[in-house]
C-alpha cells in the first residue's frame, strides 16, 4: 500500500509493465482499517517518543496518512502530513529528498481534501526544497518540475502546464536525461489527449504531440513510444467507431503488457455531479471503492463495489460503475491459465473549498470533481492511468 500518495498524479509515467506479477489471484482484500491503521499510528508515536531522525519520522508519517486516507479520513490524513511538515521543515538542507517527498505528499493530500491552490503551492515548496539541496539538473528536480506542471493542468491552466512540460523537456535534453525528456513529452501528449475527450478541437494538437514521440529514435525512449501507441489508440476510441477501437487495441497485443494499461473509457461524470446537500468547509470528500478483474483481452469482468463513504450524493457512484464496466485495456501477456489481473480503485468526489462571493466565509463548491487512485494491494501503479474525469477547472 505504501506510495499511494507518491503515485497520485493522474498523468502518464514511464511504463512498468515489465514486472510480472501475473497468474491466479486470491480475492484481494481492501486493507487498512483496524490493525493496519492502529499499527501505523503506534509506529509513528514510538518514533516521535524516541526522537527519531527526520527521514524515519517522514516515512512513518506518510505511511499513517496513507492508511488514514484508505480508511476514508481525508482530513486526518492531511493533518498528519501537516504536523510532519511542521516538525521537519527545518531539515530541508540536510534531507532535501525526504522533506520534498513529504511536501509532495502533503500537496496531493491537500488537493484531495479540496484545496487545489494550496496543493499547488506545496508542490512548488517541494521543488524549492530539491533545488536548494541538489544540483538543478538532478533528475529528481526535473521530475518535480513536471509535478508542478501537473498542478497547473489540474486547475485549468493548460498553457502554463504545457509550457512547463516543454521547458523540462529542453532542460532534460541539455542535462543528458533522455528518459525524463520523454516523460515530459508524454505528459503533454496525455494532457491534450484528455482535452480531446472533452472537445474535439484539441484532437489535432493531441495527434501532433503523439506524433512527436513516435518520430523519436533514441533507444532510451522505446517504452515512451509504446505509451504513445496507447494514447493514439485512445484517440481512436474518441472517434466513436467500435471496429476501429477493436483494431487499435488488438494492435497493442505485441507490446507485452503484464499489468493493466487503460486504453479507453467514457467520461463518467460528463454532466457533472452536484452535492446532495450544501457542503460545509469541514466536510469530507465522498468516495467509493470498486474491485474488478481485467481479462487477458483487456475487458472488465466481476465488477463489484466493496466500500463507500457514509454519504454519497445522488447517483454519481453508479455512473462511475457503469463506465468502469465498459473500459477497454490493452491485451495482457499472462501465463497460460491466468484469467486476468485484479484491480481495486478508489474514486473520490472532491468538493473544492473557496470563498463565497460577498462573504468572508469559506464554502465548498456545489459540484464535485472526480479523482482516481489505484489501491490494489502490492501491485505496481499502472503506467498509463485514466485521465482526470472532469474538464479543466478555472482557479478560484
């Protein structure tokens, strides 16, 4: 379960399908309530009691926050990370990587709790921490710059996100880091592929960004080129031809995926999702967990809801479930007799906080935005996750 917060960004990363965890599967439990949560809380308490070093404190704090998130206590998870920041912020010079990890996790948890602008500031803090302790051309600095670009995208600042991706690509090439340059190219292509799912005017730009990747020849970018094939197949799905989609997915059969890679799905909440009642500033997000099996041919089977938050507005969870059932994944290369791979995913409907017009009081948006997390136990995060499920939002 570790590294959920580290893998929250909903954009393409380098593929990880080379890992082979296939075969028959027992029912995958949802982990983390009860003992898991209590154990991680006790470990952090013991760490602090013996005045443990900052890296150990940070690791224990992130682990507890992830368990609190899985248990549905988003606000407490954010508070755990905020307290860790207060304790360890003064150690940036000595432990830049560890403190940046903490700030990054805090930013992602803050976004899930409905404060996207504060989340973006936290990602900038993480970048500043790395820049202060590492060489500016260090891969970790460049990757964090991409994360800052992701946050521009999440608040609707598409041009700023794309400018960031292109700047990182240039810096990575100058630093002799072609794989980071490839990730930056992929981020841009994925963003425009998502935008094309919202408005066909972006399809030509998406095709152009994908074509840039396809024209690369560096051996280090082979996996990035495979990921670009997936994005092109997504664009094929947007055209609405089921036969063309079938052909595009079949053509991915030689890619050798051993972990599920999503090719296409419709937008689950295309018409939005309104809150059932007015959300207060201290309201928790709404969430639901689904378990399903991705068969070797890339189709979804055995879909079931396993947990949900106490409050669910209207029918958004049912709408998400219907969309998940129709997903198409790339074909999987699995051992003979395997019936597929189990996935457990958390969908969260976040009602962002903002200032009410003409008032000094903060309030929550009446319409939520949907985010996605892979919480499959002991599984690598998918290399090409679902796009964000709502159109880019204007900042407050």
